[in-house]
C-alpha cells in the first residue's frame, strides 16, 4: 500500500511539473527582439540606424607571410 501511494505521488508530481514547465511557441514578436529598439516618439534617434558590425571579418595570416609560428620558408 505504501509503494502504491509513492508511485501515485511521483506520477502526480511529474504530471504537475510537465504542465507548469510547458514552453511557449516562438512567434514573430520573439524574433523581433533581436533588434535594437528605435523610438521616434522620444527623439531617441541614435538607435534608428544600423551601426558598423561589432566583429568585422579579418582574414588569418597565411604561411607565405611568415607570421605564424613554425619553420621558416627557405
């Protein structure tokens, strides 16, 4: 009798946890949060334009330039 109550308790706990932890669907509002807000009503225009990239692509050093560690080209 004690084990059946424990099994029912664990089952109810898992059921309750699955109901409360249910995830929401991703909608277009969530996808729009990746942008910096631009508020034209408060004249905060500094965020209303696209800035330069934070980490621009820089090509790595080639072996011919001799800037890598290792054997030199003879």
